[in-house]
C-alpha cells in the first residue's frame, strides 16, 4: 500500500537534488523512500548519499583510457616524475 507525503521545498533545492538523484540513477520518490528506510534502519538521521563527480583531470584520464590512450613508462623514476608534474 502506498501513501502520499506533501513536502514544501525551495524550487532550486528541489531541482539541484533532482539532478543529484538522476546522477545516481534515482528519481525523487525513490530517493525519498531510500532516505525513509535508512531513517528506520538507523533509528535516526542516516548517512549522506552523494554522487562522486570526477574533476577535469580525472575525466580526461577516463576519456583517454576509453580511447586506448594510456601512458606508458620505461622506469619507476619516469612514472614518478610524471605523477609529480
């Protein structure tokens, strides 16, 4: 059996939260149900749920790897030099 909850939230908060939920594969209703089930399980306010968004450098590395553009090094020193740059 389902029940309806009406909650007033700032329009911008709703939009931003909706985008986060979309990034983790949920709609607003599913996210709220997950939250409520965690409240019950923990008998209090549950842990935060967030989406990790890679930074620009990480995104470039992911795209390069997907294209098969992987860096190669002939020595540990060369690798360490590249990491430290």
